[in-house]
C-alpha cells in the first residue's frame, strides 16, 4: 500500500509528487496520459511562471516531468474509473487494476467548456477547435474567430494573429477578463478585430466551418461572419465527475477545500484547478500540490 497516490500529472500533481518524495513518502502518480502537463500542454506561451520569463507550454510541461523523474517519482498510466474510501485505506479503481494508498491527492484538473450552439458538435474537428496551439497551423493565412474574453481566449487570439490573415475575437461583454498585459498585446495586433457584446448563435458549413451567426445584444441585431475556423475558449469545467459523492463540491463541481487542500473526506486532498478557489494559474496549482502534501504528511 502506498502512503500517497496522486491522481493527475498536471502542475498540481507533479508539484505534489516532488514535495511527497522529499517528505519520504512512498507514492505514485496516476494519469491516463503518458505525457504530463494537463492544460499546460495546450498553452502556447507561459510568461508568468517564476524563473521562466518566456517558455512554451510544452517545454515547461517537459521540465516538470523531468524534474519529477529525476526525483524518482513512479508513474502509473491508467484511466481512473472510481475511488472507494475506507477508514485507513483508499482504493483507486483503474483499467489496469486497483491501487491502494493511505492518502489521496485529487489533481485531475479541468477541461474546456463547450458553447452549446447549433453546429458546434457536428463541425468539431472540422473547423471547430478548443486548442489554438494544437490546431492553429491548419488555418494559416485564413480567417478565424475566437470566442471568450479570458486569458485563454486572448492568448489564442494573439497566437492566431501570427498565423492567420484575420482573427475576430467575439466576447459577450464590452470588457475582457484577461490579464492587462495580455490585453495590451492583443490591442496591438493589426489583424485582430474585437466584436463586443456579442454571442455566437450558430456555426454552419457543409463539411467544414464556413460561417458563424453572431447576435449583438446591444443593437439587438444578428449578422453573419464568413470564416474558416472557430476557436472556443469560454472557460473550463473541473474533471470531478468520478469523485461525486466522495467529497463535497459546489454546484459547478469544484471540490470544496481551502488552501490546506483538505476535503470533506478524511485523507483525501484536492489540488489545482479542481479545487474551488479564486485563481487558477500554474503557480497556484503547484502551490496547492505542496500544501496538499503538507496536509497529507500531518495526517500520516
Ligand atoms: P475564464 O473563465 O477566465 O474565461 C472564460 C471567458 O469565456 C469569459 O470571458 C466568459 O465571459 C466567457 N464565457 C463563458 N461562458 C460563455 C458562453 N457561454 N458564451 C460566451 N462566452 C462565454 O476561462 P479561461 O479558459 O480563459 O481560463 C481558465 C483559467 O485558466 C483562468 O483562471 C485563467 O486565469 C487560467 N489561465 C492561466 C494561465 C497561466 O497561469 N499562465 C494561462 C491561461 C489561463 P465573461 O467574462 O462575461 O464571464
């Protein structure tokens, strides 16, 4: 039986692994993907992680993984289907069998939200994308739209501006939620056009995205934008479905835990984007990993 099993190998999970190894714990990290990093892998550029003024998401994820490997962290590549809690024993069920530990850190992160409009599902992968860094290159010198007003939408629009002929950024309000420094960079892109106070109503095209219908709430007016692709960046949903009933969550599925990462279930800790908290950044995810291990260590 392990002292600690960490579910998820994003910044929170790997941060926890390093602190756990240093605390002398017998531990393993379980992730369905052999490539660590979580959402960081789909980030074009990171410029706010201490010590790395400018680094690609893929490169910083590689560094996190290499750091954990150097410290002797074991990785189990398996899909977690559920968890059973007993007083002294937590059993993690996976497609590769069951694993047991005295404590658990849940660090399975979050995935992109969908817009839920007509055409979105039908044209997914045919011009509808949720990852600009993964799919942006397919739209070289073409016209695309980005939807959202957060860090991800603005980062995506900046990244795509360097590849595409024209980028529309469609946001439902008249102010962006993204960091001021990102906004400054966005506003200096000549080929980005902001479409404020607007919602996407429909994505259409036969086999590929050809146009989107946009509704301007202020003018109460619908219009059509001809374009080749749409990048949807309207937030994230926590990957906590399989932990329902195990620990307390809010109405959106974020696990209730303060900075100590202690959840409502004894011996189970929540770290990173799955925890209800005000800031979801790489640096706060890594910090959660350290805090969760500190709480687990006290319990052990
Ligand atoms: P956010 O929740 O920050 O932003 C989502 C955006 O989408 C908001 O502007 C929101 O509008 C808009 N939106 C939500 N639902 C809809 C809808 N149905 N239709 C239209 N628009 C919608 O999500 P992000 O994905 O941008 O970022 C997720 C988290 O990751 C954030 O905490 C962010 O700070 C973090 N992040 C951290 C980075 C780093 O550490 N370097 C890099 C990138 C992201 P409204 O503003 O009106 O609510």
